[in-house]
């Protein structure tokens, strides 16, 4: 996903972790290349953001499903200039490297706001030159890797101003090449790596000058080859390192064309070309260009991913192989890291994996902790990591599954019942993933896809005739000329709205075919054409405001063609769609009274009553229902929440003409879509 606000734009550039008790500290460079370890006195996770020149401390609640900001250091008095990495000593002082002005700034325990550092290392005598990674040894000495001079500089405890290093590791024998990550163990041994090195070097305690490494190592997976050979082979390069209490070294490899992203765990005293103790790697891990790693006091492994959404994935202490994360968090616009129920390639892991996929159906007016009246679930239903649902004529239920099949169930279906028909799978390309389903008044089905991996291809909608079954081919297809393609709705005038990630939406009448060479957002062929008539047939684009952060997917249109978008900052935004170009924000639904808690999907019911599915890491999953045209900080008219509701990771909502509510419950992690490219 493209990012817009400084917070999210900088998330992948710098990150520091400070975890509870005897937890190690992770500090990530402004490029994805540095880390360090240090016992920490507080249950905080620290992150540095270089574009906004700020550092923020979060509550360390990732394993519980959230990371919420506690305090931020930012402003003209702080001395922060493109902050890159963070270390924290046993008293809670923060040490931040700043490549923007070649300095290390030190902040008092509890520092917040626009505060001056208590100390600043800066000046020609310091030898600082593009400082990246930073670490502290058990005696309080400060270690800094300097990328542009290929050296590690070490400073005495309390060093300030233009202080001369007490030691410097540099020279041809050191094997340092643009180092960016550093860690120091309890004995004072120094571990250094970087993308341009392709290996980890370890210097003995007290190493100084042009010292040879005491040892160096790389994985057997990459073999005895030099740096250039590694690059040409497309081998993943080490980007971040961390040590656990037992002295095991965790190395995050970013992933390249011939080897996927991974985290390898090496034994203490690893040397030469060595096998790792275990590796976290595979499609289910949700690793996506990992650029940071740390381990908390309980042994849980935290990884920062420079992904489309910039995520933190957390793994069990013994995780190995293609293990799914126990938690996956994304950054929202308010500065919180929260579970990601919008992610479809890795199912939501913030909820216990005890509920199978299902379509739960609730009676009109349902509220409180009530059980669904009907539930379509079980092996015979053929539900497989369902993505979204739709309602056809006579309340027929259509479910789009992750392998491209649409399974169809008649009204009244309950329990482990087989679908009356299936269609759609035959045309699904091997590297495509379904993202949206829309049905018109005749039950013509429109299925949207997006391509995974490195393939560049426009989003596609395939159109299936009413009653399609089995391997029936689509009637036709629509290419939308946009690589980011997520979600699909159709309005009362038969116009399709396709979500294009944070780029906005494209709109086209269902009977038209987008024509190559026609510019996006051009004037209609008939200048006075009404956008609500089939004569208005050009390819129209609606763009999002620059200051909004959300991921259009489970959006909805009301009877006045107003677009409702759930956002990761606990806001529902409502936009006018009457004219092409920039969206016009009409109103928002937001505030503590709303009970919005990570809204993931929306739908409009009778009279434009608003239904919102909340992932709910704070209160548990829920569906909140609001009066038509609700705005501001207003409470819901009713709420579905509780153990009896069977709500889990909700993937989509629908309401039929009688007011019955249909909720799609996504699959738990162990029910992922087997055999489909991710």
C-alpha cells in the first residue's frame, strides 16, 4: 500500500523496540539495516521515524494484539535529524543516531515532546559519519556503526560533545563494507552486518583499529561466494540482527528474487558457512521484506516488515519453518500498531483460531450477546478462506472463496450444507487472488482479482451470467488499468466502483469495457452527461484526499451514492461521489461513544442504516449499528458482541430486504487457502 502521512511513510525507515523486563532492545536504521540489544527497564517499544524527525514509545502489547503510543519526542529543540536507530540504557535514557547531522542525541528517562537532549555527540573528533546502528555494552559504552566510513566507533559512558572515541574498528582487515547493524553480547563481543556485506562479522571484546574479526559466518543456504556473486544470485541479504538471552543470533534477511524473506537463528559461536538452528520462512509467515528483528523476555520474536502496509509480525519462541505469526500488526493513521483484519493473504491472527469459517445470519433487530439464527459452516459447505459475500435474488447467499470459487447457498441454508452450485474457479490465474464480489439485480456476478508477487498486471473483473455453474467461462472481463485493486461494489444505476488501494476508486458502467488509451478522469464525451446514466461511459477516477489513511476494501454505497469507508484510525468517512476528481468529505463517524474498534467492513441496510464490523482487539469482535446519516461522536443504536454471537474475524457484511444481517467469518490461520499463490 502506498502511504501518505509522515507517520506511515517513515515507519519502514526506522524502528526501535524496547521490551519489558530483561528484554533485548531492537533499533532499526533509517535504511533497513541496523539493530542492537540491551536490557530494558520498561514495557515500551520505541520507534524512530526519519521523515518526521521523531521517536515514539509504545506500550509493548503486541502479543495481546495492540501497540499504542505513549510518548513522542519531536520538535526543533530535540536535535533529531533523520533519526535512524535507538538504544536504551538500564536507567531509561534514549540514545538516537541521526545520519542527517552526524550525531547521537541522548534523552533523559521519561522525555517527551519538544525537549532538548541531555547530551549530544557531534563534531569532527567523534568520527561519526552517517551513523546507523547503535548499541550499548554491559558497562554502558556506546557502539555506533558508521556506514559511509566503514567503521565502528566506541564511546565512553557519558561521552558528550565532540568526544574522541575510546576505540574505533576500521580498516581493510575488518571486512566491514557499509555496515548498518550492530549488536553487543554480555561479554562485549560485537556483531556487525549490513546488506552490502552478505555475512555477519564478530569482533572480540576490546577490538580496536584494523582488527580481524574473531569469526564471521553466513548461512549454508548462501554458500561460499563473494558479495558480487551473492547479489547476482539474488540471495537475500542480512538487514537486521538481534541476540537473545542464550546468545543465539537472529538475522532478518530481506528476500530477493531467488530466495524469499526469512529470519534465521544461529547458534552461539557460529562460524564460517554454518547451518542455522532454525529458519522462519514461507508464505504463511507473512514476512515481507523484513528489516528489523528483536526478541522479548519471553522469547517471542518481533519482526518489522517493509511491506505494502508496513507491518510488525510476532512469532512464538519456538517458531520455525512456515509458521504463521501469532499477531500481525499494521500502523494506523493515529500512530497505533493494530491487528490487520483487512489482510487477505494472511488471515487475521488477533483472534483465537477456534472458530471455523462461516456465514452467520442474525434476525432483524438482533442486539447484545445473541446467537445467530442460522449458520452456514462445516466441511460440506466448501468454504475455503472466504474473502467476501453477496446477496442475490430471493436472499441467495454468494460467497467468494480464496481459490476463486463462488459457492452459492439458497435462502434458509443452515449448518453443514453443500452449496447448490459453484462457479468461477476455472478462470483464476495461478498468481491471482480474488478481492471483491458484486451482484446486480439480475444476479449477474462480477468478481475482481489482484495479482500477487512481482507480476505487474491491472486489476481485473470477470463477469459471470446468472446461473453460472461449474467451469462455465466468464461472459467477459474488464481490465481496470491499475495494479492496486481491492474490493468492488455496484450501485443502483449499475455503475461498478473498484477500490484501488489508497489511490482511490475507478467507476465504470457494468456494460462498458475500459478502453486502452483513454485517459483516466477525462471529460465525458458528452460534456453534459449525467454520471447516473448509461450514456456516461468513460473511465472515471475518484481520488482520495492526501491526508486520509485507509484501505478501501469492504466499503459500501448508500441510496444517495455516498461512499462509506472504514478506516484504521477508528473513523468511518462518508464521501460524495457525484463528480470525478478529488473526493468531497461529507461527514465522519468517530469518537469514544461510537464504540468503533478497528472497523473492518461496512454495509447499508434498510433506510441506509449503517452496519459496521469491528475487529475489536480492545473489546472483542462486534457489529455496531447506527441510525441513518449518523455522524460525529454518537453511540450505536444497538451492538452485537459476546461469546454467543460467534463473531470472529469478520470479512464482510450484508443485509437483506427483511433486515436480516449476514456476517462472513473468515478462516483461522490453519485454514488458509492451500495451493493458491500468495
